């Protein structure tokens, strides 16, 4: 999308893409060029701050205006400005720019937006609760005319706020798309009733939680057949439930949960 319409936003269609390693190296060089000790200000941490700000559609220039006299913010602003200069010299974009520049292009060029809205008749998005501000705006720009959008998400699983994800995007979905049909997937095939009750007891106290999770004993048995159960007796209290589930609440890789999914 960017390469086809690069001239509209003043970049070369032959731009290169800085991956995370390239970006970190460039930020390290920017820190050194600014006369700052990379051992005192970790390039990875500054990279994370810049990435999150870009995900919130903040530019280096706007960030500099808001930095005021805050010491860390001024350091980040100085490094960010030098980093952007490197990107321009190398005719490069980083991963955050790929979305941010696309949002700016669609927002400011009606003819480009009309073209891509006509190109994509239907938009489907997984893990919608993990979208950030830039991704949210991109989705809105592409679907503002047709309103043809389907998303899958769970506000209970929004665990990436530290990198800019905003769970309010999924909570406001019905407001953004008033004719939405909601299909709740409430049957759980992985966990025992005790674990589901514990989770619902903790999270269900919040006003935004309207999902009622339940499980099928027969289906759970079929799903678990052939897998080794962890040793020990049946879980009998909240304290034991929490202690036995602590290690499986956040993992997403299949291999990480082979022995814990049966708890």
C-alpha cells in the first residue's frame, strides 16, 4: 500500500525496512552521537518508548513539544530526532512507520483512501483486544464506508498494554459499528470448572466483563485423552487453584502449555 502511493506522502517507493535489530542499532548510534552513554540509557528501552509513542500516532516533533523539562523525556526526544534523521538518510521505515505512515496517508488523501476502501470489501481481524491506537485508526479508515468488518477478541485476554495495546478498542466496538452482531464463545474446553470459577470470580467483578464462561465435562475429557495429567489430587480450594494455575495464565505458545493445559 505504501509503495504504490509513496509519492503521496513524500517517500521513495523503494524504501527499505528497518527490522527491530536495525532500529536498535540506529538508536544506539543516535545515543552515541548525542554524547550519551549507552550503558546509562539502554538503547532497547529507548527503542520501546519510541515504538510505543509511534503506536499512539506521536511524531518526534510532537513528542519534543511535550517533553518540557522532564529529564528522561528530553533524552528520548534528542535520540528520537537523530534516529528519524537516520531513517531519512537511509530512505528507511521501521515497523511502526509502516502502520503510522499508512494511517497518515489514508487520513490525508481522499483519493488514496477511496482506492483502498474499494480494494478491501471485507476486513477480518484476530486478537482485536491487542490493537493499539495506530492499528485502530487504520481499521477505521479502511472500513468507514462499507462497515464490513469481523473481529475476534476477548477483553479478558488484553495483556499487552505495556506495548501499547488498548483494550478499550474492543469495548467500544459496538459504539464504532452500531449494527454489529455479537457471537459469544463461552464454552471452554481446556480448564476445569474450579479454574473457570476462580477466573470469573476475579475478573467478573469489573463492569465491562459480560462473558459467562462454562465448560463441557464430556468434551473436556475427549480433548484431554492421551495426555498425561499432572500428579496430585483434585484441586479443592481457591488458594490451590491460584497456585496451580499461576504458570499457565499468560502463555500463548502451544509448546509452553503441554503439561499445564489439563489443570
